[in-house]
């Protein structure tokens, strides 16, 4: 009987100790996680911390997924700006405002609010353009501003109360090149042209060309001017370039 009591007392003591250990393990609070410390696993011990590993996100205002994302963007590298190319802008043809119009020039006449009058007009051999309502308008010798003023004055005379008119040059009259070049003839004028570029457009000098003997004839309203010029001399619309022939 005494042995039975001893065994029962020993069993109860073992059960009590086990219960105490179980309750102690359940009530134990886990310690805080140490962010930023390397994990002491086999990979870290063998190879060290991975290169370029992202730093942990530190949540300073109570935690949460949104706060974590906010902190990650704030602590990350600044975004690289991207340069977007805008649409190509085509500049209008540049021309001298003092340029005097003549036969062969092609103009763009804009009458604001009047689509029937806005159009392209070529100056004819007589030096004029012909428009609806107002008929023939002399253009030879005028500047673009002067022609716009003349058109507005005619439209104001019984057609449109306050016309607004603009005149632009769409294309210049051609120039001519003659004499000792590969392909003499008439060619479209190119802005900023020189005698040398005019010769190049005509295929270059011929074998018999006298390269230091180039004559340019320029015609204005007051008459024609002719001169022997160097190759770098500017050429105007309507000019005639003549390349002379050498005799030896």
C-alpha cells in the first residue's frame, strides 16, 4: 500500500511540472525582431550578406501595407526623368521682307474668315495675280506687305467691311544659269544660294569653263544690273548666271 501511494505522489508531481512548463511556454512573449541584422543561417555564414540586398522598410507610424509602400518609395532612388520629344515643327519659308515680287513667284494669300478668297496665286508674266471679287491686282515690284495692303484696300471698297489679309511666299521664281556648265537651263531658286551652289545645281563646270569669269545679271523694277562676281556672291530669284569659256 505504501508503494502505491509513493508512485501516485511521484506521478502527480511529474504531471504538475509538465503543466507548469506548458503554461510557461504559452505565456512567453516573443522578443522584438532586429531589423538590419544579418540572418545567422548557413548561407549568410558561408557567403556573407548578398550584394545590393534591399534594406528593410522601417514603419514609423503604426505599420500597415500602405505605410510600408510609402516608406519604400521615399527611401528608394529618385526616378530618372524621361525626355519626350515633342511633335516636329515645320518653320515657314524665310524671306527678306524687302524682297520685291515678280513674275514666277508663287504666293499664299490668306483673307481671314473668307475661305473662298484664301488660296495660292502665281504672279503671271504681266506681273499680276487674279483673285475673286477684285480681279487683277498688280504684284510686280511690290513687297508682300505692300501687296497685302493693296488687296485689303480693294476688298474694303464695297466687299468686306474690315478685311484682314496676309501674303506669304510659297515658292520663289526660278533662276537661270547659262554658258560652260554641264546642264544649263532654268532651276528652282533655293534660299541662301550662291554662284557656286548654282553651278553645282547645274552639274558643275564644263572642261572649258573659265571659273574666274562668272557674270550675274540681276533685274529690278528700275532695270538690269550686270557684274563679274566671285563664286561666293549671293544669287537672287530671277537672276541669270553666265559662266564664260576659256580660250586655252
